[in-house]
C-alpha cells in the first residue's frame, strides 16, 4: 500500500494511492497514518479489505497539499557516510560501524513544502535518502532478518544539512541537521510488500534541473537490515520512528570550490524508485 496524509499543515487526513493512481480517502477507516497504525495488523487489514472491495471514495487532487506521510514521529535516527561512492568522493575512510546522529521530529515537512535556509547560512546542502519507518518495537535485534521484520514502511527523504554548523562549529553533527524544515518526507509511505528489495532502489536528486545525485541503494556500506539491527542495540525503536539510511555521492560538500551550496530561490527535486518525487523551493528564513 501507498499511504499518504493530505491537506493543510496540521490538519492533514489519511489517504491512499491506489494501483490506478487514484487518491482515496481513508478518514472513515483510520484516524491518521502513524506508528500506532503501522503496528496494528487489524487496522491495516481493514484498509486492504476496503481496497479490495473498491469502496474508498476518491479525492480531488487539484490544489491538494501532500503532508509528511507519517505523524507523531518519536525520533529520527540518521546514518552518516553510508555509501561507498560518497566515502570515495570525500576521501573518507569507510567506517567500521554505522555513524549515527539524531534529528528532531519538528524538522519534518511535506515533500513539496518550502525549505528555509538558516539566517547567515553559507553552506546549506542537499541529501537524497531512503528512509525506513519502524512498525514494531525493536530492542537488541540479533539478525538482519529480525530487523527487516520491524519495518513498517519506506519513504523518500531529504536530509537537508548545513555544513558549517555540522563540521566547523564544534561538537556533534546535530547543529547542522536540525533547523526547521530540514527533513522533508514523502510523498507516500510504501508498506514493505511494495518494496521487495530495499537494496535495489535508484535515488536521484536535481538542483535547478541539473542532476546532482544518481545512485542505487546497492552502494550502501551497511544495508537497511544491518542499520536497523545496529541501531536497536543502542536505543529502543518504536513504531513511527524513522531511520535515514544515508546519502550517495554528489552532494555540494564534495564539489570543487566554489562549492554550489543552496541559495534562496533554488529548486531541489528528488526521486526514489517506488517512493515518489519531492520538489522544494528554498527560501531565506
């Protein structure tokens, strides 16, 4: 299933994109798309039954805003330097264990909402990423197979980053990862059966129409199952938590000087196979 949340910010309603590309209203079946729903097998079964019975009303998409596909995110765990191509491009040593950081849930926006460039920022950068949404509580998982069983769905994500704050201001990466609007998600959450192999997805990102990132998740150093297993050994994962699994080569940070960091008016578009497309106009805060 492809699950969405549509409508004005703060007043989104649950929806579904069917196989014909028609947007369907789910508000009569479930109150929202969140961790509680992803952990509720009976509720998911009701949605599937309604799809089969063809009883879900269609929604008019004209002028309709797409919000973040999952509400009430508990935490966002990011993985740094998880693509071989990016490690080579930045001349970094391939990590022996995943590099983790946290993003605040209040950085999340819809896939086409504007992104704010922090006041005084000179190094705002792009990062297309595959995101995983957890569907059941996970603690100290022992295998990648067990970890994949904890997946509630997949999302396209944009891990917007401010590199000066991230690398040049001391301390942890969180300074460069947590400005408001820095985590656009969506347009939809694809349940696991929609993505049979998360290590075979093409990711692309364009800035002002110019292709900047183009890779597949096969280039990941630590695959999705290993990332989830690893994270679960350091913190408990709950339904609705999100893991950003890293970005491939092609970020502004890796470009020769003068590096083409984002400025007000720039347009970033990104797409992940099976997970839809985003478009953001960048604006000064």
